């Protein structure tokens, strides 16, 4: 029986700060994470081959017949069909992209596996492959992923009925799971893109939604919110205000008014009341963002790019984020004026007055935040965050 493992290739470094705390496969884009897409199409569970400090939280399980698949690539039925044709010691490639490989009885590290690929029999894959390579790809590809995931998840299923008092356009593109609640006065426009409402989620009164859009399990949209297309609000999130083309991974809050556009928000984040971000430069020029991998500003090729915020980071009330701001893990941002466009992990403060967030206090906060969602911060997770704290020490100066 084949054993499926999702591996991180070297592009994981370009996806910092989000890959400080997760494998690439556990990034959400569309309704599902990349791992969830693969498991749905494969019909099988997967494990993870990633950096050593992440392996305790994202363990790898080897078997006698291992199929290693690039976790940053979007799963499709056509791609799975090609992967299933691989024989032992064969690798599926597209140019320099390693898509998948089949190895028998192989215990290996991520780095050793990448090196070993050169000795395998190469098979080329010609059709188009979609891969997440940079942090801004997460929101840029979200509309495409939402449509694809909607087809996967709704095939052969029947939506719950639209509640009375809810105005819908394009009802054939609306899917409501059992247990979801949509309150009076909501307007849902699914005519130009699908809208997926997961079980046990809630949309409060007067919300306006324009598809493509997805709301995760146990997530809540606050009263009167305006949600534009290509947006995903992941499981357990609470979101209000005005949102346009944003991906919330899970369990993060933007509970109040304020604008957020062309952005990615990790897990366990909180944006204080009236937090706003710019997603367009006044001169309409291409947006550049700080790359932790490169150590300097890099071109995005985008005119619109807002906030890229990693796990457990917070902003105080009335925080103003500049176009293309990158925030690391567990940063606590407050103060007047615009914060810097790159805020390192475990930074405390804003502007020129930034200190280091005490690690133990940061973990105490993380424990309290997670407990509010019924989760306990595990010791393995603390060690992961400690490693991130050490890895990013030089960035804080």
C-alpha cells in the first residue's frame, strides 16, 4: 500500500514568515489548505517531510512504498493520475520543479531527499502546474483556488436551503453546509463566483458578501461587514469591517471596522479596532515587500498588496499598516504613526520604538489566546516557537 508524504522544497524559504511555523502544505489557499486538497483528491491521509525543528509538530511517517509529493503544488486529478503511474525510484518533474517521487523503504531528511532526486529516473509532466512560491501568491491565487475547491467539495452534494430574509443572486453557486446560520438582512452575490458557507459558522445581520468567498467552520462574520471577492475566512475566525481579497488561515480576529485588502493573516492573530492597511501606493507603482529569505525588498509584480502577517501577531487599536507590510511571528504592534514595512518576529512596539517581546510572556499570551478556542499550547509547539525566536534574533537587532 502506498504511503503519501508531502515534502517542502527549497521554495519554503521564500514563503517566510508563514513557513516559520508550518509546512508549505498547511498553508490555506481557497477553501482548503494545500494538504486538505491533496488528501481529498488522493483519498488518503498524508504526513510531512519538512525542516527538522518543525517535524515534531508536523511528523513524517515512512512506509515500505513511499510517494513523496511537493506540498506547495495544487492537487488536481490529472496530476494525481500521473503521480500514481510512477514506478519505484522515479521522479516526476516539470523543468526544475520536483513534483513527486516514489521511493521504497526510505528514511530521509528533507535536504537528503532533495539531493537524492538527482539519482532518480526522471519523468516529465507537461500540463500546467500551479504552485505557491511567494507569500503574495496566497491571496493572488485565492480566487482560482476557491473555484476549484468549491467544485471538489460540492460534487454530488445538496446545499441547505437559503434562510428567509436573505437575498441571494446566483443561488446555484451558493453552498450552505448543515448547521450554518445566516441571519436577516444579509446579501450574498454568488453570480460571479461561488460562495461556500461551512457548518457551524454564522453570518450576522446585514452582512454583504460578493463571491468567490468561503467561510470556515465555527467562523463568524460580524454585523454589517462588507466582504468582497477572492476572500477566505478560515475556521474559527471572527471578521468584521471591510475585507477584499484576503486569506485568514484560522482562529484569527478582525472583529471591528477597518479596511483590509490583498492580504494574508496567519493563525491566532488579532487586529485591534479600526486597524487599516493600505494595499495601493499613491503613485500606483509596483509594490515591493521585504523578503526574509533575500534580506531585502523584492518586487511582487503587483499593484495591489496589503498586509502579510504571520501567526500569533497582534495590532493595537487604530494601527495603520503601509502598503506591502510584512509582520513576523508573535509580534505585538502598537503606537502612533505607520509601523515599519518589515516587523520581525517577536517585535514589541512600533516605528522607531521597538523592543523584543519576552519569549515566556509571548507564550503565556499564546496559551490564553488558544484556550479561548478550546486549544492547549503543546510543549512541542513551544519548542517550535522558541526555535523561531532564536532564528530571527538578528532581525530584531
